[in-house]
C-alpha cells in the first residue's frame, strides 16, 4: 500500500510539472520575445522544473526533509572531494545557461580567444576561432574550453543578429593636406552610408530598420555618426580623422570598407582637381 501511494504521488507530481511547463510556455509564446529569448526562457523553465521535480520525488520515496537534506549534503561533499574539476565545469554549465552568458551562434571573447560558439556541453563548450571579436571569418580552429573558465574570467558576448556596436575608424592625414575639408568629406560620407544602410531620415531621428525601442534597449541616445580630429602623439604634422558610428555587428566590416574606399576616392580626386587648377 505504501509503494502504491508513493507511485501515485510521483505520477501526480510528474503530471503537474508537465502541465505547468506547457501552460507557462503557452503564455510565453504570446509575449513579444525573439526566438533566442524564448529558447533561453524555455531552458530555464525546464531546468527549474526538473530540479524541483527531483527534490519532490526524492522526498516522496526517501521521506522526511531532514533525510533529504542529509543525503544531498553527503552526495555533494563526495562529488567535490572525488571530482572537483567536473563539479566546477558543471557549475560553469549552470552559470552559462541560468545567467544566459551566451548561446550557440553567439560571438564571444574569453581569455585570449575570440570565436563563435558551436556547442555547449555539460563540462565544456566549443568555439570556432575568429580573426577578431565579432568577425564572421574563422581561422579554421575549433577550440574546446572548460565550462569552469566562465566562473573566474570575464566574458564579452555579441549576439550577431541583434547587437549594435560602437565602431571607430581612423584615417591618418598630413596637416598640410586641407585637413578640415577632408574631415567634412568624411562626415558626409559616413552619414550617407549609415543613413542609407539603416533607412534613417536626415536628422537620424527615425529609421525603418533600427527602432527606438531597440536603441533604448542598448542605451543609445543618438545613432548619428561623429567625426573627430585627434592628434597623433608619435607622429608630427599628422592628424587622425576618426569616424565614430553605431552599426549592427555583422555590418561593421562592410561599412568600414565602403567608408575607407569612398574617402580615399574623394580625397584623391580633390587633390587631382587642385593640382590641375
């Protein structure tokens, strides 16, 4: 009779857990979440539900909360003593998923590694190494990193499909080559590129691609590019014309190359015109 009661209680617990998960996921689907955000919420819900269910089942079959706590303490102490590295890696896996440090497909920088996360396992994760942080181009190296690394090291993460980054591009020019005119040309070029790329109006207050909600989420108050003149400490008679602009991470290289190419073309053509004049 006691076994029957335990089986019945266990079945009811499992049924309640499954129904609760389905109900909560149904509610979450109605919210305006991206696919990746919904996946993160779903995984957190599953982890919490499984842990709670296991504790309930142990209590049903073992009986008594004091016995449950004693057993868990003994198991935890034994695991730490026997296999500390795996315990740390498993803890790292919990942190990665629970804190949503990164997901598969994200660009991350940890220790001296830059790469795209390809898989996350219980004790390690793998990344395809990239040339620089946020770059799509890989070196061909597949790096395996223990999950415990995230416990004591800073992790920088870019979610490529939604992250906006601040990019700075430098253009060195001699002081005697009409620096102010070149700076104005650089400002015009970068403004046109960003406005065209993200469908902004003339004053960068409205866009058909970058919403105000997205800018607020990223704490960006103005998407309008800036161009600044900076001195170069180790070089005389040289000025750094620095373009500062926001863009989606995947667009960074494309915008940079277009900007540099147009700026070189404009400055070269202006010099040729002045020479002819």
